[in-house]
């Protein structure tokens, strides 16, 4: 009896999880569900589609990259783990990549012209409780209506490794309406902190329940892009300049950047909250997460745009920070 390579892969996949000493053995794998001719597909091309899910939890994996090795064809899995893209009939491999999981490559496959191939990826969580990154240069600006003694405390779940002025369980500072901060005889433009953070709910590019503000940009548009976005978020000229002079050089190292911003409630839920006394009238928190790429992405999650301009009346607190995620490795 003979059996095609694709059927062998499928049989192995069906047996996966039943081998072992009384419990399943999870491996990162893929399997071919079907490969059928479809004359509606253009000649020289093949449609590849399927789903990605995490083996232990059996939950779908969103925000994963599926691409050919040369990156000419690529897409992202959506919130149901589904992906679909066209590849050349000359391609021989595709790969799945997600920051939180191990990369999986489907090698040496015969993608035939005018065919539709369904390939599912099953991955395991290689990051335990989440991926550890550094929250880089979060800075906090305080603008009271008159000179005011202010106390700022960070969420207990935030581990602060560097701060200026020194945190010491909280900052007790005198703030002026122009944003100048005083502690003793020293003046500061803002409160600064850094520390490790653990992303529990996403990896390379998230699709949050709260809505993701996602964009794909060329490196030569980084400065104009940031100027426009930060102004829309309500940052003033000084705050935007501080942000751009720190992050733009990092982003310009790459040909492209996959970018999203966490705002306010999502910042609170993902990174941690801040407590400011006396209570501010307005708090705007902006957190940048980006990943440099050497290939283009056609599909990104929908952007969530602030409903209206930020009202900066009264006691205003502004915070921004960010994280650069590692780029996909070459399979």
C-alpha cells in the first residue's frame, strides 16, 4: 500500500497527543488538512489558509505571522486563529512566527498552481506565564493649576529597577503649572522609571479585548507618523519631542515597523496603574509597542482612534513609555 506525503503528515498529526506514558506529549507541529484544485485561483498561485492554536489551552492564537521564507507572501492570524494568503506555485515552505511561541516551519511542500491548501499550526506556550520585556523610559509629567505638593505611587505589580528621582515606595514632589518638579533643591522635567514587565496576553502583535491601535509604517515616515499620532493623543510639543527623540532613532533602524499604542485603560490593565494625590482632572497614558521588520505586512488589526481631542483643563497628568519587541528570526 502506498500513501502520499500529505496523508502521512495528517495521520501523524492525528496520532499526536496519544503517545506517551498515560499523558499526551505536546510538540510544535503543523498538519495538512486538505489540498484541492480550485480553478478560481489565478494560474501560478496557490491559496494557503488554516488556523493556529495553542495545544495546551486549545485556544486560538491571534497576531501570529504566517509567511513564505522570502516574506513576499505574509499575513497575520486573526482573533479566531484564522489566516489566508496567496503564495507562488514556486514556493516550497511557509512558517509561523509569534513572539510568545516557538517558530514552526512547513518545509518542502509542493504548492501547486490553482490549488487551495489548508495547513493548521499547533504550538505550545514556550514563555511560561508570559514574555518578559523592559518597560523603557516611562516618564510622568505633572501640570497642576497652581504649585502643589503631589504624591505619585505605582501599581504594586510594577517592579521598578531604575528611577529618577529615586522612587522609594512613591514620589513626593512639588509640581508647578509649567511642569517643573522640585524635590529639595533639585528640579526635574518629569518623573522617570524603568523595570521589567510581563506580557500575559499577547506576543508579537496583540489583538486586545479593549481594541488595538495598530499600524504598519515605513522607517522614513517615523517622525511625521509620531508627530501626528502624539498630537492626536493630546501630547504637547515638549512631550512629543521627548517621546520622538527617544523612540524615533530606535524605529529608524528597521526598514518597516509594526506599531501599536496602548492608551489609558489598556495601559493600566497591561502594564499597571498609577495613583496620584491630589486626584488629577485628566490622565492620559500612552504606551508604544513596536517590532522592526525587514518585510511588509498587508493585514494589521483595526486601529482604535480616540473619540475626541484631549481636554487638558485642570490638573493634568501625562505619561508615556514603550517597549521594542524582538523581530522574527530567519527560519
